[in-house]
């Protein structure tokens, strides 16, 4: 099965139409889609997991880290001042805010030093593994939550897919996120994340069109409309808040 | 038991055949009840394992409480006001009240809550299954559905299958989040569509109307609570 899924993932990445059609028509389309999504998400997070565990197991010098953040802030303000003078109160307030966090950091440091029934490194490994295994669930939640709205619009646009076909097919969108494996690489990781997102959206549209047996244009409409509706609602909410605040201010 | 587990596994992947098999079962309600209770008990027991591992890798909460209080007492604002005994007493009191709530809210492992879940989760799942099933059945019949109440309850019991995702919480610090709830909604849609032989539009309406009704009931109670609160605390008198 894993070999078959690997093949499916590769074909999905290359937008091979036949592979999408075969996958959408498969009796276990949802199971296959979900397994692929979970595997890709886990594989994409392996390097981050190792980096995080190693980072957390290494003894940290809090003072050095605070100093590093302060130096970073100073460099940031210097860069900002290249574009214009910053009000001194702004800088002062920023530093004061940062220093106000110090007692909190100290509490965190002391709590981290407290003993636990099992040795500390086991706790570090388990908590990182817990976060690692939570990743597929958080991806599933976002994907299913958004797909519910896409499914509704696809149906209204004449889509013919069953719920399993629609979800199983669109689960392929996760395949490019295998690039997340390079996420910890500075700069490159972020850029590849953006590439994976755009690539994933394109796969989502293609899969939606194939599963529903309608045009790519309709698939784009079904994919984009929920986001547009959310955006309009959010803007309306903000405008409402603004009007409310202005009315209160006026009163 | 084996059949129930197979049905739940297939229902999780939204296989209409499993919902149809449950609908056509002669004792759908009893099987449904057994399935929901079984899933709930299994999830709660497995959660206890996860909680135990989290407890074993977390410092004693009494030590954490001590460190946090000492940390607060070292803060500038506290030092400025600590000469006032009333202030010291009030901070201590508020801190102790807060400490009863916040660690639980932020996920501190608690054996008491995990143990209580073995009783409360089956009760909660069975009750929500039954209430949802009855209300959804009423709406489904209004929309021209063909299934009877026993068939609706049997089919919608399979919609508890996504709770199986929570079995993953045997692993400490793992968060399943809202995915099980959303997935349950999908399963309920397939259950009602299959049980009442609906087309997608009516199935969707029958699935969502109980949620809409619940939202209306909650909003009505909130409004009523607000009015009663205003009358009691605002000093007003009913006309």
C-alpha cells in the first residue's frame, strides 16, 4: 500500500490526470487520501522534530539568550531608523515592555529546574513527540473545516462527487508539504513552505474538478468562494467594530 | 463486538454500506448504544494512560505554585505595595483562587479529571447521541425521510466513530483538537442521508437543523439569563 501511495503522491505532484481519476474512483478513496495526508505531514515534520528535541535537550543560558534578543532589538531599531527617526518614547516603551517580561522569564526558568518523577530528557522527548503527532490532527482539522464549505459550493455548482470522493481526492493537496522537511533551514524553509502552499492549492483545485466531473473554472470558484466570504464577513465585522468604537467615542 | 468495531471503522471512512447495515439491523438502537458506550469508555481509559505519562514528566504542581508566587513577590509592582498587609492578603487570596482554575485550563495533568472522564464521557456521548438522534429524526421526518426512530438512532450512533481519533491521546501531550467534532458532523450527514434515503440537500438540512435549534435554545437561555440578571443586579422591578 505504501508503494502505491508513493506512486499516487508523485503523480499528484505532477498533475497526472489519469492518477486523479483512478484515485477518485477508488473504493477506498478517503482512506488512501487520509493515509497519504498523515504520512506526508509526519515525514515533513521529522527534521523539525529532531532539531527541536536537540535544542530542548541542550542546556540553555537564559542570560545569553536575553542579551541576544536585546541586541536583535537594537539592530532592528537601527534598521528602522534608516527609514526615519523613531520617537524616543516608542523605543523606551518597547525596552520597558521587554524588561517587564524578565520576571516572567525567571519564573519559567525556575519551573524548568523543578524535578519530575521521570528523568527530564524523557519529558522533553515525549512532549516534542506529542507535538509531532499532533501535526496531522491540526492539518486534518483545517482541511476538513474548510472543505465542508467547498463541498457545499461544489454541490451548488453541480458537483457530482460523494463526500468520500471529495475529501479523498482533495486530501492530495497535502503532498507538496513533504517540502516542510526543509522547514528548519533558514530562509529556504520559509520559501519552500510558500511553494508547497501554492502547489497544494493547485492540486486541491485539480482534485476537486476531477472528483466532481466539472470544469477547473468551477473548481476554482468552489475553492476560492469560502475564503472570499470569510474575508468579506471579517471586513464587515471590523467595519462594525469601527463604527461602534466611533459611536462610543462620539458619545 | 467484532462486528461493531468493523462497522465503526468503516463508518469513520464514511462508507455508506456500514450505515445501511446498521439501519437494517433488527436491534439498531441497542447496538448503537453499545457502540457509543464502548468508544467512550475506551477513549477515557486510554486518556488515563496519556495523563499518567504527562504527570510523570511534569513537576509537582504545588512546587510550581510556590515558584510562581515567589516570582510574583519579586516583581516591582508587588514590592511597591507589599507594606500594605491588606494588599498582601488579597494577592494571596486571588492567587489561590486562580491556582484552582488556571493549571487545569492550561492543561496540567489531573488524575481526578481523567478518572472522572471514565464516567462522564460515556454519559456525555450517550446523551448527545440520543438527543441529536431524536431531534434529527423529527426534522428528517418533516423533510420526508423514510427511516424510523430506531433506524435513525442506530445510524447516528456510528457518527460517534470519529471519537476513535481520541484514542491517540494515549500518547502524552498529543492534541486531537476539533477534528473529531467536525468529522462527526460529516458522519451524521452520511448517517441521515443513508438512513432516510435523502438526496444531499435534505440530508444537509436534517443534519444541520438540530445544531440550529440548539443554537437558538442557547441564545434564548442567554437572553433570559441576561434579563433575569439585569432584574436582580440592576435593581429593576418587573412591570
